[in-house]
């Protein structure tokens, strides 16, 4: 489970974003959390199966790196594409609810660092779990 610490931190941040959002109904939040729990279960199960299959083979064959990288790429899309939609929805709601131009400007300026963090987190996830030497 220690190898999944970064994954659990990413998942916790996604849950915080979803739960703290006041623009989503409780049942939408529940569906999103169930979706992410299912993706997490499948990610860990299949990743462990891939790791177990190539456990005692040295040097690690290219087949392992290919399967692992493809699986992590798929899960990266399952994790971060819906999150991108959620974040865009949140920012659009904030932007449309803002009453002054100054508030709208701050929301747009806030979007830039959050987009950069989004890109960094998706890259780090893909790199740390799917990197092949």
C-alpha cells in the first residue's frame, strides 16, 4: 500500500474539491465519489496483478513496462478528464455568479495556477506510476 501513497493523496484532493463544492447536488457528489472509488479499485487491482505477474523476473522485460504504461495512461484519463470537467464547471459557475468585473478578473487569474497544478498532478501521476526506463 505504500506505493499508492501518491495516488491516495491525489484521490483525497479530488474528494475535497468535490465535497467542498457548493454548486453540485449531494447526489452528484455521491456519484462522482462512487465513480472515483470504482476507478481506484480497478487501478490498484490491475496494477497489482501486472506487478505480481512480473515479480521475480530480472531484468524486468519490456512487456511489463508496456502493459504497465498503457494501464496507467488509461487510468490517468479516467481520473483527470472527469476532474477537468468538474473544475471547468466550478470555474464557470464562479464566473457567472461574480457580479463585478474585478471579481471575474480574479477568477480568471485564479484559473491559471489551478490549471498549472492540474497539469503537474496529471503528469506526476502518469510519471510515477507509468514510467518506463
